[in-house]
C-alpha cells in the first residue's frame, strides 16, 4: 500500500508541476507578444542619438589631425553598434501610435550608417554635407526621444 501512495503522490506532483510549467510558458508567450511601449522604444533611439554625437566628435577630431588608424578602428566599432541599434529598433513590435516615431528614427539613422562606413574606410574627415546630416540626425533623434518621455 505504501508504494501505491507514493506513486500516486509522485504522479500528482508531476501533474501539478506540468500544469505550472504550461501556465508559465503561456504567461511568457503573452508577455513577449506585447508591443513595445515608449520606454522600450526610447532605448535604441537614445543609443542612435549617442552614436550620432560620437560620430560628430570623431569627425571633428579627425579634422584636427587625430591618428587615422585609431579613428578607423573606432569608426568600425561605431558602425557595428549603429547596426545593432537599428536591428533592435527594427525588431521592436510597436503599437500603431508609436510606429511613426520608430520609422522616423530608422530613417534618421541612415546618415549614421553612411558616416561610420566612410570613416571606417579612411575617408576622413567627412564631407560637410555628411557631417551636417549626422548632426541634424542627432538633433532629430533627440527630439523623438524627448517626445517619448512625455
């Protein structure tokens, strides 16, 4: 009799554990399907804004005679971080009310891709028009970031 009770208790515990695991999986799936809110959208936009400022500083340093190899290596790292931030922004599911800000941020980050690639390839300092686009993109990304804070 004792073995039967233990077997029943073990089956009951296994069933309860299975139900708990299924409930946890359903809750996790529901959480992951939720669209991104303002705070989640703000993170990659803030990263892109920061990368814009960093590209501007790097470009100005190159114009003053900073060593080219360092700048190229740093620009290569910046290109990778810009790509990661853009990928993160692209992968976010946003509600309709935030889609425009997401699309604007992606559009505004295009000059960052161009500038980081140019600096990485040793084409420095940047052309005045490209440099101006980087600065303008940074300002526009900051404006989006501030709108998301409200």
